């Protein structure tokens, strides 16, 4: 029950939990670990299944859509339900406590051992989430943290974007139109940078900033607008009824989209991909569509059953989602270190599976420690004025809860 959820794990006061999204966070994190292990072990290029493992970096897209949905929804709900707006100070405090302590601890410890590329020269960039603005540090430090730096920049602009949209007092359709417009502008920017700059030019660094990824957050924000607008009214929409009753259908569509991206766009399977204009935009849009389709059964009708929701409701999936931030932060550096010590041969059979399983065996305990020693204590400070006995946030709908609840993003 929501009342039993630890204060550290609750969404902003007055907002519902979407517990199945915890497992989607686990899917995103494990996808990223798998694609890195398959790349390091050359499975991506040497095995026919590498066409698919090379594209599992779309886990980043899942993370971005989750942030867009979960962080924007409270702003929309407060405005449309006539409640006080979300305070910038409270929003910033929650975001800082969510990402900074665990990241800084990982950054310091990994810099001590086994060492981080570029740390001695650019340490201040890594601590301030600004490494993405220089070509010589984009993927240095904790390599995957370039996406975390994009997340941080989204956190900076979101309260102001939400306030600007609120001043316009748009209808539901108007608000969706604004977000679609921002997404189209992002795609146009990606097209322009790809078309008008030479490969490896200084301008290409803009591909690793929010300017090139804002549309992924916008798709999550659109889901947030629809979620608020349809709250308690799902039965009145034929589309909503279809998603609630047939959660397998969006997942089947996601599988088809993923197959198309993995096999039909002639994408390179290496870490550093040289794109054509067509497959550059095709991969980006395909990832977004795939991620959105995967999220639909968890956002709408999480109480309604169906095998996708039963899978997402598994306790171990929720637990992996709980510690997924630590998995994300620690896995890459540890994977590269143990690979240098022959981890591909530590287990019999596939070098890819050996590297993947050994990495997970090391990283999951570290991520668990990170959550319970660093993240959870920090998260308990996010709502200092909440008193014991304050009513907990409701669920995403009025149906009695049937699944476990874990941490917010």
C-alpha cells in the first residue's frame, strides 16, 4: 500500500505512483549493460544477433522518456487540478539529491581505482555535468555519464519550460501541440548539424547535448499530459481501453519497430557509428517510438493485468529498477577493467556472456550498496517538511494496488 512506502521513495506530494515504471528503469539499465558488453567483446560485429545487441543502447531513450513523463506530470497535474504550482526550490532539491551524491561518490572512487580517462585534466567538468560541451571529454570520466549530463540540463530548463507553458493556459491539445513543435524543432536541429557540419568537427559536439535530445523528453512529457487528462476517464477512450485490455499489443508493435531499426536501416554495429542522414534520423525516431510503446502498458492501467504487466510487477524486476542508477554509474568502468584482465575467458563458452555475467555479478552488489548507503539516505531529505502521518500519494488510478512500489526516478 502507498502508506507503507518509505518517505524516500515517494513522488512529490499529491501525485500518484506508477510502480511498473520501476521495472522499465531496470530494462533500460540492463539494456545498456548488454550493449556495452556486446560491443567490448565484439559480439555486435561478429555474431548475427549483434544487429540487435548493438541497438540496445536505446535504453538511454527509455530513461529520457521516463524523466520527461515522471518529472513533467506533477507540473501538469498541479496546473490542471488547481493546486499550488511545483516550487522550483523543492524541484531542484529533489533532483540534486537524486543524482548528485551517488554520482560524485562513484566518480571519486572510480577515479581512485581503476582510474578514469581524462579525470586529472577535466575533473571539474565531470563534477559539474559539463563534459558534454567539449569534444575531448564527452565520453571521458564515467563514460555513460554523458547522458546524465543531458538529463541534468533537462532538469535545469524544465521548471521554466513548465512555467512558460502554464502562462499560455493551453488546452490539452494545445499543450501537446507545443511539445510536438519542440520535438520537431529538435529533429530539425539534428538534421542541420548532421547535414551542414563535417564528421568529427567541433560542431558535432552539439549532437551530445539537450539540443539534440529534447524531443525524447518531449515524448515523455506528452505522455504526462495525456495521463493527467485521462486520469479516471480511461474507459471513455477507445484507444485507452485497447491499451488497458491488450497490453501485449504495444509491446508487439515495439518489437516490430525495434526489428526495423536493427535490421533495415543499414546501421553500423560498432561503438562509433558513421551515419547517413536517413539512418541517423531513422534510428533516433525509431528508438523513441519503441520506448514509448513499451511504456504504454505501465503508464495506463497498471492494475489491469496481462503478461507484460505481470512481468513488470515481478519483485526482482522492481528491485533492479531500485538499484538501476548504481548499475548505470558503475558498470562501464568495471567492465573495461575486468576485460583488460581477461574476463571474457573467466566463464566457459561465449566471451560476451562471460563478460556480461561477471560484470553484473560485480556491479549489482556495488549498486545495492550505493542505493542503501548513499542514494536512499540522501533521498530521505528531499521532502523535509513532510511529517509522519501525512497522507501518501495515490496510485495512478483508483483500482486497489496489486503490485509492489519502489523508488521514483
